[in-house]
C-alpha cells in the first residue's frame, strides 16, 4: 500500500473485511481492485504465494473479483504486479526474485511491473459499473 502511494497512486481500503480485494488503487480516474499477498519464506530459492482466498484452496480469485494480485516478497523487498488473467486459475504462484528473469519463470516479467497499472489498461467495465451501484437498479 505504501509503495503504491509513493508511486503516485490513490489508495483506498474497503471498510470491513467483506470484499475479495484488499485495496482499490486509482490513477487518472481509473480504478483497480487489488488483492495483496505476501511471503517471507523461500524453499530452494523459490517463494510461493497462494492465489486463493481464506475460504479454501478451491476458491481462486477471478477477473470478476479483482484486477491484480500484488505479491510482496518481504525479505527481498520486491513486489510482483500480476494481472489476475495471468494466474490462469492456479492456486499457488512461484516467484524467483533472486535469479535473472527467465522465460520459464512465469511471473518474473511482473516483478516491479507497476506500469501495468495505468489508464491504458482497460478494466472489466461490467464489474466496474456495478461497484457501489444500488442493488435495486442493477
């Protein structure tokens, strides 16, 4: 959250804990729903994060709920800005921040990829139009 704010994003946190996203990031009138995951422990140099909610491993995030997973690797102080479409329904994501980026490592191209959060990226307008809308009229 502080990293996004330091990069000039507006940051909002929903009241309570009833949403599938942790924060809303904004820039130039555009909004992105973001789920933040963090990890502290590597196994064989690989950090893993879960790409599902606390309701169970079968409960993966979808593009109807969030736009990005921001994965924070605490010991390395590195963020991955991963579009939810890139997870392709996977339950676990493996991150390799201590090695040169390789094509075989699926998520390394998202390391510090804050540029993906820009107004040119088109969010799901159907979901956006219903966020905060009156349920009687939608």
